[in-house]
């Protein structure tokens, strides 16, 4: 049994995600069909048959959430003890999946919110020319130093503290251009511009945060039935009102993933399950704490890891 369940965020998507699960398991197929009814269009078609369209922010976000939930529903059907989990968390977008898993957010509300979130972030990206840069091997101190240098030319800040040496900055294009030019002066050996729609987790996303806050005001959230660790504070949050505030704030605030996972490790949690497309979170955890055991379930073949078909980490 996995002690904690972690959910991936944007960047894990790929054309065809979830199709193999839907072909193999009626539960997964029904999950996609349910999401399509909520959205008013075929999520299956958008994720499986339209090539690069799956990478659009407004398609990728509901696609990743629904794929993750479809996989987890299959696992539960095959014997995974969801109630035995000691905590849950999700990387950025993955927080919505984690809140569904924790019983805080209804499926239909989660699907609608992530679709709206993707649309709002896309609009914000079109309003301000912005992007994200990965700082290869940089320390947090170096990242903050070079981000401050970039900020002399526009919005620029640390966006993701994912793992040691896995730090991303976000901001306006002019600021990122300057950051890349002076990176070595701040001890950053190499930078890589990410292929994303805009400067996520920075003030470039303020219009999206405002749109989300309005949408969340009309959604009923419940207190999580298991500890839910938020990216915003890297600590558990139980208040539905504060969770809603954090979900809106999150698109502008840095993602504290490394600190969140260190909190979990500090609680003595050693086994983790990652249901969803890709194996990004397992890769990050290998840099955070090699003693942790993370079991990724991304394709149906991963079910063969245990006799019951419900993988244990």
C-alpha cells in the first residue's frame, strides 16, 4: 500500500494520453465520457486525435486531470486502498486532482475549474509576452540572484522550486532575455528556455488569478479527508476557504514542490504512488530523497507490478 498519492501537473501531457486505459478498462472510458459531458466537447478527441492541440494549456490541463483520475479509479477498482493514504499533493495543476482525491472537490467542479484555469492562463499569456527558463544545476540562492537581475527589465521571479538543481524562473520575455545574458555572472552554468505558453507562477498570471478567484467563489469545497499539502506553503491546509484562496494565488506564486515533499518525508512517509501520464514526480523525488520509494502508474502495463494489480511502492 502506498502511504501518499501524488499527481502530476502540466508538462506531463502527450498526444494519446489515457487512450490505452480507456481501451482496457470501462471505468477509465466512463471517466473520460463523464468529463466530456461536463466540458461540452469530446476530451477524448482533443487528447487523442488532434496532434499538438493536446499541448494547448486549455486542453492539457483537463486532459491530465482526467487521465490521472481515470487511472486512480482503475486502481481503486482493483483493490487500491485510497482511504489508507496518509497525505496527497499535486504539482501545480495536480493540486486539483489531489483535492478530488481528498474528497474536497467534486469531479465535475474539478474538470470545469481546470478548463477555466487553462483558458485564463492562456489569455494572460496572450496579454503579456512572457515565458519560463530552467536554471540547470542552480542553487536557490543563485536562482533568486539571477531572477532579481532579470527583474530590472520587467516581471521576473522564481516560479518552481521542484528539486535540487531543478529550479525554474518565470517572467516577461525582455526580463528573461536579460537573465539568460547574465546567468553565468550569477553562478548559473546553463539555462534552457521552456516551450510554454507564458510566464506561469509569476505576476504575469495576475489576470488568471483574478478569474480563478471569481470562479472558485461559486464552487463548494469541503475539508480534505486526508492531509492535503499545498504548493503555496508546503504545508497541510484544511480550511476550504484558505484552499480556495491558495488555488487562485497559486498561479502567481512559486511552486514549493521540494519543500512539500520534504514535509512528507519529515512525517515518516516513505512510499508514494504517482498515477497519471508520465513519471515526472518520481524523477523529481530521486533528487529530493533517494530513500523514498515512488511507484509511477502511467500505462496499463504498470499494473503488473503487484499480484493484485494495485501497485505498492
